[in-house]
């Protein structure tokens, strides 16, 4: 597994072939990737490549999402006789960030051909700044999982709250777990931030993030993917910190609950809570 490489752009055709090959395998992970790709493809067909963006801050969840979005975009472009173009992305930055995260984000810009917009937080203000500069963007891919803080109330397609900048949030890995994320990263050979090899399992700002004590063995910290108890994923984060991929505000599920998450882009209500 290579966690960091040079800045050379990845071969998107080979990347797409590998990802869709992985999705076609008759395994639990293959099914998860296939499901996520269908959500991504639905968004691309609904909004078009020039009207979508990726929320990317270097965390593990949005990293594997970036890999799959790039794969689906290449497939879409081939099918519609379009050229590959930079993927518009937004990075809402913490006040104090890890230099390793910033370095990985900068590497990813070159490797995945991102048109990255860096903006200062908090999330709501950062999104407004992005919307002002990219008014054509209708939907944003977000790496939020259902077991993240505030993630349980999300759907695969969830509009932002009425008092937030208007976007459709697309959450392809909503039904994934910590184990699914790392299984897919390792299975698809996705490059990731080196901090995950140093005992960190969940990344935020410098002040609220430390190595996960559950990974300390014989005086050395083990890599994130070796964590046995998934419930301890955020043991290295303070109680006031935000998830790696903030949900951009929360909408409730329809009365049918989690079993019937919809991809029709409709929401039944828009509360005023702000979750970052």
C-alpha cells in the first residue's frame, strides 16, 4: 500500500477500469462500491459534470469517495464523448491544520486533476463563499457516513437547510462503515494521508486531534486500518470536534426511516439546525 506518491496525474482510464472491476466482484465490499457508484452516476446524469463538485479535506472517507467519483466521471465522459476536465472541489479549512493533511490535499490536486477551492471555515460561511464563486454548482459529493456524528438523519440525496447556501448534498458512502472505508482503500490501492499510518483514525484540526490510544501497542502506534473495535474510531478526537466530512447541515429521514433512503433528490422538510 502506497500512502503518498509524487504529483503525477493518475491514468483515469486505468483508475476507472480498476474501480468498476472491484465493484463487479461478488463480495461485500464489491457490493458497497457498486452501490456508491450508482449514487454517483445518478448525480452525474441528473446534474451533469459541470454542475457537481466534491467536498475534499484529505480525510479517509472523502479520499475513497474522490477515487470513485473520478472513476464514474471518466466512465460518464467516455459514454457521452466528453473530455475529462478538472473536478471542481471545495476544501473548507480548519484554523490550524496538519501540514501532512495540507500536503496530501495538494498532492491529490495533481494526481486526481482537481480544481480545488480552499476557503476558511466555519462550514456555512465557507460554502457561501464557494457558492458565490461557483454559482453553477448544484450538487456536492460528501463523504459522510451514517455512523458519523449527525449522519443518521441524512439520505443519499439531501438538500441543505433553508438558511444555508443551497446545494444538493450527495452522500454515496452513507451506508459504509469504518471497516468498509479501509477495506476499499486497501483493496483498490487508494493513496491516503500518511497520518493514518501513524496512529490517527479520525482527522480534524491540530488542537482537537491526537493519535488513537486504542492503536498503541508495545510503545508503538499501529496504522488506522488495524483498529479492531470500530466504535473507537473517534477516540483520538475531542468531544467538541467535527467529523472528517461534515454533513453540511442535517435533514431528517422520511417516516419510513433508514431502510428506504431515497435517491430522488426530494426532501420532506428543512429544519434550521446547523451542524458542522
